[in-house]
C-alpha cells in the first residue's frame, strides 16, 4: 500500500518579517518532507500565512497602511524566502484566499447547525500578541506569560464554541495515543490544561470593533476569531471536504509548532475537529524556542536574527545543518554566530569536508579516479565500517520517525568518525607502497561509507548530498541504504576540493597584539591609505554584536592607572575591564549608557576577567570620550 505523509508548519502572522524561529519550523518540515520522499512516500507539505485578526490591523494602522497591503507585502516575503533555503513546500496557503474562506464558513455553519456554537457574553483578559484570552491560572503577574505584556480586559457579546463538552473525549484520546502530542513534556503540559474545566472558546468578533476577518455565515454582524479561522487552513490546504487529496493525506497529518502555540493546537484544534466529525491529526510535534545570545529574541531588544544574512554568509546547507543539529527538538536553544561557526568548522569543514576530499583524492591518486573492486570485507576494521553503516541507517530512521532530528544527525556523524578513523588506521599511503590488494579493499569500503553518509545527509543538506553523490557517479540514482556494496566498482570518482572552506573565527581580544609594531613613515602613509579603502562586507560587521548597556558598578583596578572594572547591564550583567581610568573617575561612570561589543571571547586583563569591550574615541583634551546615545536606549538592545 502506498504510504502518505502530510506535514504542516504553523501559518505565519504577517505583522512581521520572517525570522529564525519561523525558519527553524519550516526547515524541519522540509527535512521531514525530503526524508519521507526518499522512503518513497507520497508527501504533501503545507505552509503559508495567517492574515486576519486584531494584530494585523493594529500593526498596519501603526505603519499607516492597510491590513490587506501589509498582508500582501509580508506574505510575499515568506513565500520568497523558502526557495532561498531549499524549502520545497507543496502549497503556500493564505487565509485570505477564497477557497479557505469557503471552508471556514462551511465548518462554522456545520458546527452551528449541530448546536455546538451558541451566543453569549464573556469578559476576559486578552493578549493581542497571542490573539487569545488567558485564564486566571495562566496569567503571570497580571501579564501574558509569552509576551510579558499587560493584558487587555474585553467584555462583549459573542459566539462561543462548546469546547468544554469535548474535554473528556480529548483526555481519553491523549491517553489512548501516547505520542499524539510529543515530546512527552508537552503531552503532560496538555493533560495539565485539561485537568480543570475549559472555558468555551469565543469564536467571533463584532464587526463594530473588527472587520478584518471571515464573516460568520449565520450572523453578518460578526467575523470569525482568527485562531478558529487559521487552524482550519490545515484542512483547506489539502482540499477539504471533497478533494481527493484530503482523503489520502488527512490520516497521515503531522503538525509542527513552537511551544508558545501548544494550547490552540492541542486543545482548540482537536475539539474543533471532533465537533466537525473529522478524525484528529496523527501527531503534534512541538519544538522549543531559539534565544539569541541567551536572551529572548524580540524586536525591542533588537536581536532578531535575519535568516537570509546567515544563509548568505555560511551557505544554505551549513545553515540548515546548524538548525537541525544544534537544537534538541522540544527544548529551547541558544543561537549565537560563534556556535554556528564552531559547528561549521568542526562538523562540516573538518569531519565531513575532510572525509570527502581526502577519500576522493586518494582514489584519484592511487587508482586514476576509478573505484577499484574491493567489496570483500576482509578484516575486523572493514566489518566495522560495513556494520556501522547498516546500523546507523536503522538508528537514523528510528530517530527521524520520532522527530529526534538532532540525534539522527549524531548517528550520521558517528559513521563519519568511524570512516575517518578507518582511513587513519589503514594508512592507505603505506598500503600504496606495499599492499595493493588491501588498498583496494580499503578504498572501496571508504567510498561506500561516504555514499551512505551522502544519502543520509540528503534531507538536511540537499545540495551537498547531491554534489557528493555526483562525485561518486550516483547523481540521480535511487537510494540503496539496505545494501553495503551498492557502489559499482569501475565508476569514475571525481576528486573533491574542500566542500566547506573553514571560516575564520572572530579574533580573541587577547590574541590581538597590544601595540602594532611601529612602521616606517612611508609605510604608515600607505597603511592609512589602505585603511581608508579597506571596505568590509556587511556580513563582517553583522558578526559583531553591539549592544546598548548601562554601567551598574565601577571600580579602579589596583596597581593600574588606566584600568577600571565595570559591571554592565546588557540584558544580563557582564564584567568588563576597560582602559578608561585616566579619563573617568569610577563614580562618574555608574549610570552611564554605553555601547558594548558583547560577543568577544573572554579575556583576562591584569588578572581580571573581561567579557566584552566598550566603545570610546578621542576627546580634544587628550582624554577618552565614551560612545553614548542621544536619548535613553533600551538596555540590551542591539546597535545596528
Ligand atoms: N499565526 C500563528 C500560527 C497559526 S497556525 C494555525 C502564529 N504565528 S507566528 O508567526 O507568531 O509564529 C509561528 C511559529 O514561529 C510558531 O510555531 C512559533 O512558535 C515560532 N516561533 C516564533 N518565535 C520563535 C523562536 N524564537 N524560536 C522558535 N520558534 C519560534 O503563532
């Protein structure tokens, strides 16, 4: 029987441009899509934009534009981004499209006719950022726990969906299908939400307050609540109710969402489906949040990571690999460009890149680029290569099925490590002199191992996988992961240069020479001229994390005229040793807002740990002048 796989991302709000969080969810969905396509399954991958509701209207008003114009612009940005990241979605849906409006109205009418929608009055605390009411138990210090913002109290007459009615059914369903919501921590969280009676879901907004939405078919004075509208996209996208696709794919539906939208997907959505008479989706896969430099990513902090910039600097495959490998699926993760560079150099330039270039070059050197026949496994080491490859395939498949993508990557890298060690231990350069028979076996096992690696990385790094497979003469061939020995002896192997050239790390402060060596006059003038024309790429500047900070403590360092030790609030408190003691008294410094470079490697100056650098320039009186701001900045905000 043909296997089907249906995968969705949340549809993204069009009040902002795409950022790292959106990219993560979408890349993961693409990885799963490619993986299931390789298994020979029929895959449908849906993503798109969520365009109605208060939040969009409010943002558009602030920008002096219309909701429609804002939606068109930002929806276009999302749509254009995906091909840049090698994301191959089957459809890009917009909730303003006519087929979606029809489906939402049909479902509203159906649930209304069944008696599960009633008219009533409700007062509650609303977060526009989340576009939902929060219950007393969810509210933290009077604020939205996700946006940390004051909630708005709203009381109005509206239509309600009888969500509470389906609570016992949902509890049973979750208990009977333990991986319905996964990883387990989120399943437990949902069961926690279901312990107390649920408020019925307010599913309308009066047109007197909001018109940007889908009109209720049974009351023209109201539009549909944005979440009720948005969730239904998962049905519209595959042609509900009559489309053939719906019949094929719905039973295999997998949603991917971030932890902030757990409740709408794990509580509202299954109960809405139940009321409509549609089976629940198969799994809800919930991931954690990316923080940036240990802080929550937010516009006001100015630390929103631009995915295109990263892709342009490091390449699409390296960026995708980093996202998949770095985040433990389900937990929060910290993003820093340093971490990306470290992974790039260690896993890609070193482990994978070296393996591919050294192995293909050896076949070139010792066998004129023609793969010798060495399929017989002769020694314990050969067997280890073969058995590891076959074992890793199983392990990898199990992990991919259960959405443990980061450990699936670890499996592949365990094979890469075995292959690199195999080469080192077998020393082909010695065999080339004294044991041609053994050399053939080693070359064959090595290249066949590389083929397994190339096939296994395909969902995450499609271009790199293609390139390696083409070098092995297997471009466009079907996968063969159940047989060690599928690579045909006699094929031409193309020698490969570095797939991932190493990326220079940012210089440590203590690596920089304290005083540049004195230069002869002529050279000095030349250097000055060079400095003036030494243009840098925007990406070089982007590596530098500059933030607004506030000095909270300052003290002189004993035995030093110049050095002061500062505690600076840059969102978190960091200690900085700065050479400004001859220009400022410590007490003068406390309370000053300054510009700080926050991503320098820590250094020790006169035994004092320093985790950043402040910016200063020369004043006419020969002292230093701190770089500051012309009005009070948000502490921790990125300077850009
Ligand atoms: N429009 C709703 C979803 C409706 S689905 C029927 C929405 N949109 S969103 O644009 O705000 O967010 C979409 C996704 O991005 C969510 O899964 C959210 O968790 C994810 N992320 C937003 N910021 C994130 C991080 N910093 N890190 C990881 N993912 C995060 O919610």
